[in-house]
C-alpha cells in the first residue's frame, strides 16, 4: 500500500529506491513505514516487502503571518 492505495513493485526496494523511482526528493518528505515514522538514514536500509504500508507526506511551505 502506498498512501492508502494498492501499489505493486516489480521487486523489493528500499525506501530510498522507491522515492527515486517515484522522482520524489527525500529531503522534502516524511515517510511512515508500517505505522512507524522513519528517520532519513533508515531510508537506505528499510526494505519494502509484500504487505507493507507506506505513507509519504510532502512538506508544504507557506502560511499566514
């Protein structure tokens, strides 16, 4: 699952590899893997397998003064 939708991978990937495949800048997102928010260094070592749930949240700037 990716952001609540079914998402099929051709092979097992790390979170970093998934972000690269999706063309997402890892500096601008937070990633939750199976209900655990990952620290950025874990993106390279966390391998995704069948049944995992991943949420990717983009940081958005702005707001009122």
